[in-house]
C-alpha cells in the first residue's frame, strides 16, 4: 500500500445538492435518473460564480440508467449547459457508484489533470424495467428468421404462455450471481453470524426514522433542492420517512428474504428509492481563481473486497484501511456515516469493529479496531428512513457528513458504504473553511 500523498494536490468539496429521495410506490416514478441529476445539478451550478462550461469534466455514478440514458453523465452534462466540448463519463460500482464518481474526480484533481469537476450519482430505481426472458427472445428470433407464411405459422404454434413471464431487472440487480443470494439474504447471514435479534434491528430502524424526522424539523437537510414534475407536483423532502413509526408497527412486519426463519423485513431494510446527489469538487487553484467557499477537504476513497455472502461487512475493512493510510485511530473520528443498507448490516459492522476474532482473522490485527458511539453515527438518520437510490447514496452520505461537520464545528468524519458483490468503500472528510497553502 503505497503512500503518494506528498505528490498529490489537495481536493476540496465546494458545494453540493441533492434531490429529495422518493420512495418507489409499485409504479414508475415521475423522474428519470437524468431528470433527477439535472434538477440537482441545475440548482448547484446556478449558484456558482462560473459558467457550467468552465467545468473540466462531469462524472456520474448510476447502476441502471434507462435505454434512453446511455452514458448518462454525458446526457446530464449537455442538459446542464456544459457545452458539447465537455467530457463526461458514467461509473458503476453497485451501491457505491456515487462514491466512485467522487473518487474518480478526486484522483483527477489530485493528479493535476483537472481543477473543477462535477461528480455524484443518480438512480431511478422505480423505473427498473421488466425484461424478456430467453425463451421468448429465442422464439422471436426464430419467428423473424422464418421464411414465408407457412414457416411463420409453424413458429407461431411454438409459442407458449410461459414465454411472457418477465424478468424483474431490479430483483436481478439486487441478487449476487456468484453466491446466488439477494442483498437481503446477505443481511440475514450477518444477523446470524453476530447474533443480532429482530428487536435490535427494529430499534435501529425506529431510531433512523426518528432522527430523520428530528433533522427535518430542524431543517438540517439544507442540501435538498425541491423538484417538480410535468404535472406541477412539487417534492421538497424525502418522502419515505415515517414519523408514526413504532416498535409495535415494525414488529408486525413479516420477514421478507427468509420468510420461515429470518428477521430482515421491509421495515428494517433500506427503501427502494429514486434520487440524485451531485457535488462540486475543486483544486486550491480553482478555489482561489473563482473565490469559491470551501465546505470540506476530501481524500481519495479506500476500496476493499469481502466475502460476497457477507457483503455488508465491507465498511469494516475499508474503514480500517482508510484509517491506516491516514494514520488515524477510530477515536479521532468525530462523526460517522455508514450507509444503512439494512439495520442488521450496520449493527454487524459495529459488532465486527469491536470483535477481536473478526479483526484478527479478517484485518490481520491483534485486537479489535475499536467502537463507534451511536450518538456519533448517522446522527440525522440514514437510508432505512431516507431511502437508498443505489447510484446516489455514496455521494449523499459524503455531502451530508460534510454538512454535519460544519454544523457541529467538528474536524473529521468517515463516510463508508457496503457494496453488492462483496466490497466496501470509505472516504475521509475534513472540515476546513479555506484552502491549505
């Protein structure tokens, strides 16, 4: 693990904006992924002292753009008025796609390739398509190849009703093909491994909703920009949060991923949502040139791999690697954001950090890494209540953590996220108000 920190430029988070995260409601949502990114980017760039054409690049994370949104970053850049000259590309690292976009931008700025980059993520999970299965695909191919009416009629007779059974793209995308487990089933594995009870999961879920409600009342989500659809309907806040949530209501929900023996329910899982979060990253040169405010200093991410069947533990090894590189200990971190894919997953990470056995066997250290005080973790709630549009969440937690550090007059924060397929990502945020010369 080389340390090239001395040869790289510092990178600053100047500003950011996100849309409300809108819970999928069994039908396509009002916005496409590019619509959502456009709403966030238009508000963000509209308050800057430079033209969108003065950006150096646009990088967007997105897991499942629609067929009309190939290389969605380029589409968003053009819609934002960045000009035809603007290079733009799309990245995909499953749940961490938004964080990957930031990391790609950070590295380009740190290496001196760019000075001003728009990066983040977007997702319209409600618009995940239904796909044709291979049976009807092959039948249609045979029908198309048939010559003459007689042969075509013969192929028509080969049609079977089961050909019409669709493939649910969202379910496929949330299933690991190596271990053949859904993300929820991997959460069940963690609950079993660390002996996490259903009541603990539900209590964590309730806490997430309560913290979001409190933060909304205090107007702590000032990064959210209102959006409106073609019908004139306005959306001003995350709409999946339940102010009336209670342990009694959560306890009535049935396990979803392991219906007979499980404990992971829709109530203690992150919500399927639509949303976008975009951040403006800059070098010290760009900050000085455009007289930009500085929200935070931000480092490249650390990425690690873990067992796919326990993908939710990715934040543990990623965070450990990040702190090692930055020569920090856990108790030096003031606030934490661990993306809440599942209550069980976050609780398992907390348990793994405190486990001598886990840290010895998987991180190659003699004793436990330490503990995270839950009063410093996801203090304004998380994805269980807010939602988890997979392409956007990694950018959301970084932006909100920077705002928390500023609000609390704190110095350091870590944003970390688990990744389907068995990976983890973590990023260090430092509260600074001016460039470091």
